C-alpha cells in the first residue's frame, strides 16, 4: 500500500498578514514510520501539520499523500486517510456527548449504524475511555478529553496519524499512558511536540524545524545528541539524556539504552 | 470563585438533574416539549386582568417538581435571576392604568396593579415550565426533540453549539477576569475602558476557535450535515402524558375553575 507515504516538495506558506509560516520544506515519510516534528515556539510545526490534510494549502510547492499530490479534488479522500488530533481537545470535541463525538467521523464516512457503534466502542476501548461514552465532553478532565479526542480520530480508521502536542497539559501518569498508546499504534505517525522525552520514546526519526525551515532530519537519537544543533534550533537535550542534576553524572544505564536502541 | 464561575457550575447542575431516572425523565423528550409548549400557550393567551384563572395552572409545575424530584429552591433562584426583565416590563402598568377594579373594604386596587401581577404570574408560570422542561430532559434532549419535530437542522445545530461552547466561552471570560482582578489590587483596574478591550479580545478568541472547530470538523468529513438523530419512541405513555395534561390545560383555560369551585361550595352550603 502506498497510501501511507507523505511527501513534501519545496513547501512554502505565507500567512495572509505576511508572516512566513514555512519556507522550502521537503521530506518523505514512508509507511509505518514514526516521526517527531520538533522546534521552538513559532518554528512552524503547527503550520506544517495543517498542510498534511489540506487545512492549509501551500502558497508554493506541493504535498503528496500516497501517490497523488493533494489538491481540492482529492481533499476528502486525503482527510479520510490522514487523521488529525488538534492541540486543544476543546476544539475537537464539539458534539453533546462522547458517543456522538466519536461517531461523528464514521457517520460522515457513510457507515451503517451497527458499524458506527462498533467503531465507537472499539475506538473508546483502545484509549481506555469506554466508561465516558455518555458523558458530555465539557465535563471531562484534561486527560480524559485528550483520550477521547484521539478516539474520535481512531474511529475514522486513518492510515496516518497527525498529532499536535499530544502530551501537553497531561499529568505524568496520563502522559505515560499516552506514550504507551502511541507506541502500540501501527499507523504512520507524525507528532509535533515540545516533549522531547516522548519523542525519544515514540519516534525513531526526528525533523527539526527552525524559523520555518528544516535544520535537521534524521534518527532521533543522533539528533538529540547534537547539542550544538539543538541550541541553534532553540531546543535542548531531552531530560532523560541530561546528566543527573544531583550527582552530576550521566546515567550509564540510560546511555547504553539510548545508544543501543535499535530502530524497530 | 467569582460569580461567573459560580453561575457556570449552576448551569451544569441542570444537566446533572436531567440525568436522573424518574418516570418523567424517561419520557420521550417530544412529549415533554409538546406539553410545555401547550402549557405556555394556554397561560399566555389569558387576558391581562384574569389572575384568578391563572392560579390553577400552578398545578403543572408543582406536580412536575414533585414527581421528577427537582430541587424547588434551585429553580426558584434561577427564576429570581431573570425576574428583573418581567418587572421592568410590568412596572409602569400601575402608573398608566389607574382605574380601580377591585374594592377590598376601603382599599381599592387599580387595573394597573392587577395587570402587573398578571404579568408576574405569567412570567413565573412560563419560566418555571421552561426550567422544569430542561431539568427533566437536558438541553440536548430538547434540541433533539426539536429536530425530530421538524425544526430545520441549522437552527437546532446552532442551539447545540451554543450550549456546548457557552461553557468554553464563560471559562475563557472568567480566566480573563481573574487575570485582571489579580493585577488590579483592589482598585477598579482601569474601569470600563478595560472591559471594551477585554470583550474585543474575547470576540477575536472566539473567531479563532470557531475556525479551529470548523477545521476539526472538516478533518472528520463534515459536509454541512450534523448527525444528531437518536432513536426516540413516542409510545402509549407519551400519548397519555400529553393527552391528560392537555385536557387539564384546556379545562383550566376554558372555565374559571376557582369561581366554579366557589359556586359549588356555596351551593352545598
């Protein structure tokens, strides 16, 4: 299946007010890859993500999902295969109950009623939120909202998952649960995040953005070991790879773990 | 906690009430909606001096509050909150209409006062019926009933979105107010001028959010139609509920029950 390939060629986007969002971006992400998109605030991560399913159309260059370049004609098909989880779950959960919200996508896909229900239960089971099915979204906690927001996308069974800051505003345990969940997905994943430790856990490949341009694209571990590159891009080493603040030693176990980690 | 947030929790409390499980809660929302509309139409159609004929209508909200186990004081507070609007409408009646209508001994009551009380009665009856409807059915239940009864979907969806994002908007507004009060240190914090920019800010944020929600909807295949259909059953119980109450309403509307009862009692004596 070539549906799962995401390719960008010289992508440019300038906002109507003249702010440059992204500048000459090219990459190719293949089937099953898990890619972290990192960069300082305002580096263009969210802008780039919005291009992946046609929420924004580039001013120059093109993006292809599968074998076809994205355009207004195939935008519906593309949105079927690219599922996007927004940064703020409140933007994503707009229906009166969790059930309605998760069912929104499948119903729009034209599935029959019994299949819609199946999809909803399955998606909610996957994220561990079955018990919330009849609750109104505004009554959920932050972690619950995030889980349901992910379920709304899973219910559409996309090939490619695009997420904007999935671990922001989560407590440590919910964050850990999210990481486990993300690791269990076999989709192609593109995750924009500031949580470099999560990127290290979930993604084998990292793309670093700075001021709308790609400054590095490669294996996560080698990028996070390049302190000069990180500093240049407004980032720093993930905490898990830094020395211990109390004993001032590198955790030897960590080092071995990180350096010997084989890409899956 | 400031008053806005308190009110927010108060509105949410209505949803909690709606999730109770009494026989009235289980009724099809359409039955309750039809009955409520019927009740309001009957009460509103009474003449402006007919206070005595309005009194028997109290039976409907009372029976509903008791059998749906709704908290009377909570509903009363909500009614008092909107009472100023009704008072404002009726307050000039006593000044304009000074023809005496009723004489109690040496005290005569003018038509203005009677019509003022009739406005207040009508207000209390209709508003309490609406509040009871929402506390028994939930706002979304009412919306779905409207859709099933043929109200155009765009209107219904507007209402549902309004209700969903009311909470988000209030929360955002409350956060701004808190940020303002924390840095205004007991002074008035730049006063009224400040509120204009605060409102502007809130509007811009709302526009941004609307755009993001629209994108999120498009990402999941939105094509102008929102699926809110739910299987609803209008069965024997619902028909009975609507018929019995409609009968009572028509009866109280057509006959002046307090007078009739008075005549019967006087006849016996």
